[in-house]
C-alpha cells in the first residue's frame, strides 16, 4: 500500500471517529435523544471506524469500496434528514419518527449547522476520500 493510500485510509478513520465520538457526545453527555433517522445514520457511520481500523492494520485500501457505499447511503439519509429540518415543504410531510421528532433541531449553529448537517459533511468527506482511494488503487495496478 502506498503512502497516499495509507493517508487516505487514515483520513477516513479520523473523520469517522470524530463523527462517532461527536454523536456519542450529543447523546451520552448532552443527553440529546436521537431520532430514528439519527440512529440510521449511526448505523452507517459507526462501522466505518471499525472497518478502517482493520484496513489500516492490514494495510488494505480495498475497503474503500465498502466505505464508499456506506458513506453514500448514510449521506443520502443525512441529506433527507437535513431537508426535513430546514425545508418547510419536506417538514410538513415528514414521517412520524417516534418519541423524538426528526424535524427537531437540538443545535442550529450559524442558522444552518444541525446534527444531520454535521453527519452529511462527514459522509461527504468519507465518500470523497473513498473514491480517491478507489482511483488510486486502480492507477497502482
């Protein structure tokens, strides 16, 4: 594995670890109860930390295909979740999410940064790095 591939994997690991720790901070320390869409986003983010940890130990950049899939699906869910928080026509038709409303905003920094926005940013960074790794590993062959 080249140094660029290793750095790409390390970048994915750092972003996913920060996102995972951030979500745990909001739920366990700040006591923000996650809605169903937040849980689904976690389902796609948390495994990326584990997968990239193993990939870094094994020096295996081929995990980038899997991290790309997880991040694209998680990113789509984050984008939808952010949309129902910020776009009134989506919020009016938002499904019932259970005990905690998916349209609720625990944080709203600068008027646009919410928890789903933070997750979307992480998924975009991971997807970009994953596609870079896929391209780099094809070029190395």
